């Protein structure tokens, strides 16, 4: 398992456009991916899950990745949030 914490850099938070982009990125990986914010734990391969986080600019999200391509998946996710 690999994990990190990312910070939402987008002015409008994780609204529809960035949520759609991160969903498409996550769907490319076979690893199981979780985004955790406060008490919410979601699968970022689902756009509805991401939107339910209600993540605003500056919010921190814990990312956990487990699977054969976990290293690559985590790197791509970290790059997205830079």
C-alpha cells in the first residue's frame, strides 16, 4: 500500500471539470484507490464519489493506493494535484 496527502489547488475546489479529469486518470489503473477526507472515504473512479467529498480549495485529501500499479497511480494522482 502506498499513501500520501494532497491539497486541492483548484480555485473552485473539486467541481465537475477536475472531478471528471481525476476520475478518468484513476480509471486507467487496476489498483484500488481511495480518497479520504474527514470521515468520507470514496472511490475516485466514480465521479459521484469525488463530488460527494465537497472538497474546497486548500482541503487536504488522503490518497491510498493498493495494487500492482500503485506506485505509478500515486505518482499520477500527486502530479494532478500540483
